[in-house]
């Protein structure tokens, strides 16, 4: 059985959990989100995207035993 989850959903759940259970303040989460938003407009965006895709492929290959 295959389950497809967008990375944004997984990161959103992780952010909610960090706020709820780790005591991260909402303004810190918003600040980090804004940092990511502006980082996406730099030359590092393609490297981050490629690394994320590679990581997802590695996870998916290890699950197919």
C-alpha cells in the first residue's frame, strides 16, 4: 500500500507538533517560515530542492523491501 504525502503537509504537522509539545513559540515558527520563504528566492533553492528530492527517494527505496 502506497501513501503519498506532500512535504508541505509533513512539515506543517512537524511545526504544529513543535509548537504544541516542544513549547516553540508561534512567532518563532512564523519567523522560520518567512526565512524559508525568502530563502526559496535565492541561489540555494535548487540545491535544497535537489537534496530534499534525493532524501525522499532514499527513504522510498529503503521501504520497498
